[in-house]
């Protein structure tokens, strides 16, 4: 099963659009997360959300927010001018805000308890 959990900072605010045929909402945004090697720059990743989650993301999140994303990772090979490039994107199924993760420093160095996010998004 393809499942990915990622803590990242939103570096391009979500952009909402709709499909032509069924008018299904689609949100796209770019996130950034620390590289495994501390000597390399942070990694960027395109994130896609569909339906009501897309609308929710566009309404609640902006550039600079720190979030935890869960979803499916997809890697495609795209033919460019004389070479092949791998393009990666995350189709998100859940988004959890990181308390205090508004982009004012920290660089992803927070410890996060996932059960707190489950209860935050699904209050009893």
C-alpha cells in the first residue's frame, strides 16, 4: 500500500480550480521539508487535494503554515528536451495543522503527537 506521512511548510498557497466535466474541486500547493542531508537545501513537493478537502485546504491554509500531510505519493517520468525527468506529487487525504507552525521559524523541528491531530480533526 502506498501511504506517506509528511510534515512540511506551505511555500505556495493553495490554488483552487475545478475540473471541466464534473466541476470537481482541485487544490494545488507547494510544500517544503527538510532534506535528509543537512548540507543540502530543503526539498519541494507538489500537493494535490480533491473534492471537499480541496475546498477546505484553500479556505484554511496559506503560505507559511506548518502542516502534517497524509496521502499517496506518485512519481511520473516526463520526457523533456532530450532527457527524462521524474516528477513527484502527493495526493493528500488528510491535512493536520501544526499548532504554532505559522512559518515563524522552527524549520520543521517540532515533535508531533499524531493522536492529538486525530482528536483535533475528529472531536467527540
